């Protein structure tokens, strides 16, 4: 079974996270956790959430795919997904240990709307994140 949802926010680069004061980092991480859980609750059917929550505590293998849609691509190692995975841990997935969870990170570039498009009322896509969680072995 697969659970998929969209976070309508741009994923920050790890470069913007590293070096922040520990209190600001804590706040940023908690904001992402809250947004992630709100998106799960509002976009995923209750039966699907219940299925995943029933598997908590068991040694189930998961595959998490996080795709960031950005105007400008980051370096591959700068895609900061820790807060999203931490928000799922204990809520949708049992643990994020490598033995139980494979995390795949992708990014795709989206085009900004041109000034001509904006004058015509055409709004281009906004940066967002698509998260997919799949049970590999129940």
C-alpha cells in the first residue's frame, strides 16, 4: 500500500539550515513536522492512515520517496529531508533506521511564470514537495 501527499512549500537547502542558531533550527524543524502532519491528515484517506498506524511497532520495511519541485536545483547532498522523515517517524513509519527504511531523494526543476504570462493571468507552478511512503514488506 502507498501513501502519497503534497507539501505546498519549498524544501530548504541544507546550506540554509546548517549554521543556524539551535533555537531557529529547532523552530524550523518543528514547523516542517507540523506542516507535514497537517498535509497527511488533510490529503490522505483515513483508512490509509489507519493501515499505516496499525503497522507501527512492527519491523516493517518502508520506501520513502521525496521529490522536491524547485525553481533552482540544489546540489544532490543539499536536499534537506530530515524534518519530513522525522515527522513521519512514530506517526506513519516505525523508524527511519536503514534496515527498515530506504529514503530516496529527487528534485525536478520547474519554470517560473514569465511577466507576459502573469499579465495574461497565467500563474506558473509553485515550489512544492511530493512525499510517497510505500510498505515493502508487511
